[in-house]
C-alpha cells in the first residue's frame, strides 16, 4: 500500500523538503539531517518538561498538584511527564534511498528525564513517528564497510531509546519502510524499538544485503520497561539473529512475522513475556530459542521450516511456553525443553511446559476461538478524497468549541476525515455517519467539557450504520480529557477497527447496539481519577472481538465481556481492577500478556461467571504487594470457587505465571 498525504497536512514533515531537504537518491549521506529531524520532533517534550518543573516548584507551600500524577509532597516532586501534550509530528519519507553512516536517533536525552521522588527517573522518548510512503519504496541504507558497525558493536541503524529505561514512551511507531544494513557490517542492528502502553512496528522489512548475511540482529527490543510493542507484518532477512526480545518486565506482541536466512537463530527470546502468532521461519538454524528463566512465551499458528538434523525447531532452555498449532519441517524434532526432545513429531497441536489450571473438573486443553484477520481499508490514492475538520471551522486550540465543526466534517459526504495537529475542545457527542470509512486523528488531542465528562451512557464519537467497515486510527489524548464518558460508542453493526488509539485518562469503547465486529490493534487507555474508575476501559456486549495488543488500565473492570466472543493476543493491565470479567455465556480467549502492578487484595484478577475463559498470562509487580492474591474466580451454576496466587508457578519475585487457565461454561 502506498501512503500519501494532503499537502496541507500539518502533522506530516516531509524530510525531502525544507528545512531538511534529505536526499532520497542514495547519493548524499542523510545521517545528520535525519538526526536533526529526530531532535526537532522530541525537543518540545524537553521544553514542556522544564516548564512543568518550574510551575510545580513555584507553587506555594511544600505540597502541590497539577494533575493526577504530577505533584509534590514535602517539596519532593514527582513529574512522570509534562503537563502539556505537545502536538505530534510525523517524519514522512517519500519513496527513495536514504544513505546513512551512523545511528539515526536523538542527541539530548539527558534533558528529557521524568522525575520521581525529586530525582531523574525515566526517559521521555515518546511521540516518535517514522512513516514511509511504501515498505519496498523507502530504503534506509547503511553504507557498506561502515566504521562503528564492526563485529561486537551491536549498533543500531535506527534507535528509539538512548537511555536505559522508560515507562512514559507512548505512541511510538516505525512503519512502511525497509532498513538495509549493507555489506560487511557484522555489528549492525537494523532497528532498536521501544514503546510504552501503545507503540508499533508495522509493514517493515529489515535486510542484510551482505553476501554472507552479516549483521547482529534485524529487530531488537532490549530496554526496560517495554510495553505496547506491537510488531505486525515484519520481515527480517539475514543477521545472526532475526529478532531479539530481551526485557524481563512487561511484554511484546508479534503477529505475522517472517524471519529467514539467519546465522544463529531466527527468533531469540531471553526473559520476555511475549506473544507470537503467524511466525514463519525459513532457516537452517533454530527457528525459536527461549533462553531466560523468567520467559513466558505464547507461540501459535506458526510454521518453522528449513531444518537442521542436529537441533529442534523450537529450543526452550528455560522459562515457560504455551505452543499451539505449529508446523515444523526438517529439524531433529519440533521442540526441545532443557535439551530434551519434548515433541518428536513435526507438528505441535498443543504443548504446555507447565500444568494447566482448572476450577471445576474438565479437559485440560485450551478453548480456542476462530480468528479473523483485521480487514484492510484501502488508503485513498486521491488527496481530494480527504476532508479536514479544520476546513469546517475546527480550531484545535483547546479553547474554541469544535464540536459542531467536527460534526459538519463528518456529515460532509467524504469517506476520509483527518484532523490537523491541535487540541480539540468538545462539548457533546459527534455522530459518525455510515458513509465515513476512515477517521485519522493524526495523533491530535481532545478536551472534554463538564457535560461530556459526565456522559456515563454516551460516547464522544458515536459510530452509526450497519454495513461496511470504518477504521479509527492515530489518536493521543492527554490527562485533561477524562470523565465517565467513553471515547467511542459503537451504535451500529458495521465493522469497527480501532488502530493506534491511546486515551491517557479516558475509557475507550462500549457498544450500545449488539451484533458488530470489532478489531483492535495497538490500543490503550488509562482511567486517571478514582471517581471515573467504575467505567470499564473496554466493554463488549454481544460483539465479536479480535484484539492484537490491548492496554486497559485502572478501571475496576478493565475488559468486560458480556455474552461476547473476545479473542486477545497480548495485553497489559494495571492497578486495582479486575482485568477480565466474562459473564452471561461469553467466551474470552487470552493468548499472553501481563497483569502489571496488581494492587487489589480483595478483587480477583480474572472473573468467569457462567462463561468460558481460556487464558495464558503472567503477573508483573515491583513489590510484595503488587499481585492479585485472588488470581481467578469462577462461578458455574451458582457454585463459586477461587484459585489463589500461591497455587501458580513463580515467575519473578512473588509474581506468578498462569500457564493455562481453562473454565468452560457448564
């Protein structure tokens, strides 16, 4: 697919135009130009961080508060991120070859640190977006025999993380591009990616054009505290390792990934919590290696071919695995665990390295839901197909009421709607008619009026119509956008795709009409203030849902399944609320993820009431109290029983793994 934007789209920075004028013929070295552009999109975060520090310090008295999480106590400041959300800019690469000779990254991370208990804490490397016109048409090409990329350097061509750790690096993305590490650069890493809560690498190819396929790793995720890394439609050709996933904290999701022609391993996993679906490995080395004791891996619907008579297709040295529907060919065996052959045939129907858990007697086997792929909504080839809400009077300054202007844009008859950068104040709901097929928010922000904050039974955007498909994509709303409302109300049966949506302090979705299909890709929300936490982050009633990386946080029920079919490939949940509540004959399948910082001592993490739940997950706390003591509560036909945390195998500290819980409707 080819992506082109209207010339007046202010979120897009075409790096071949002034002030950058990057050469896309492959002749000139673009390194310093691209590093300057990288700095420019991150600089507002550093500026706003400084302003927030000064504002909080200037407040009278030893105590003060700016927002839910920005405060001081006894003159000790906690500032996890700036008060103001700067407008996002997207570095856009038209088709061509961009030659580089050093890592493309930012240069001043020392000035972008969050503060906890008065001291520097996490790096503020968020809102980083690289977007190519097309995957095969845009090539970032490392020079051959490039100094600094020798054997052992393990040096990235593109790097999203300069420091050691962060938990505020939201909405990062790298999409629709090819990275070529060139010839004789054995220490090169194509891409080091990082994200928190929401972040994606999508439609990307990473190759070594070296005749011997030299290079250390194609894609590497190496830093703590990673979460919100959704890797989709990625191909890696060559390198010692196709993909390396290292961090012990939180998790990653990989869906539709090809690794081929690796020298040591196709997909290497250290201590990560990771979900992988539709992995294709074509190699003479192991397709997958699981090396870390804390690893918890889900691998489903995959194919590992090529073969080696001396090794398994999947080698688990340590850690835990749930593997289902994996075809192998040409290897000594399909799976080894601790160097012993566990599955000697070429096909793995279902394998657990740890025992499954049940509450009521039943078969110890997962209960899979049918999986549908996310529909493709074609990108318009004609720029005239787009309508901007700003053409209809929307201002986006956070002051003017933009509700009616946005409504006029939705009703104008065009199928594709976009927003210019800014903060849009809304005082009521906005109806999305059936003819609208795409809303691209371009990572804009919203502010809610008091009336909107109190809309417990309405959404800000109301999707109507029973036919066709609509995609809503690319939003980043900040702390002032909070309340009882939901960002999206699904008031029709037509298919909805939620892609790359992040509402920092507002619930994301509910449906007021049953019978629709919902696809979620890289979507997250956080309920900021206590009064609003009774609103579920996501509530599905009578729907069919397929979610690939979903991040609900801080609701008292984070995902509610009321007689729906909900399939989830990877999640991160957090704080006091029950993570999954399935009622009234619903069916929930969860294939990996993390229950992070579970603080509730009384609520169960998982509730299954007269329904079917099939779940694989881990917990991920930072202290003795960061777990749900009640792991699972199941009620069938009026009989309620619980599974406590100490029944489950330990992963890290007091954190536990749920290798597989299965509870079927009686």
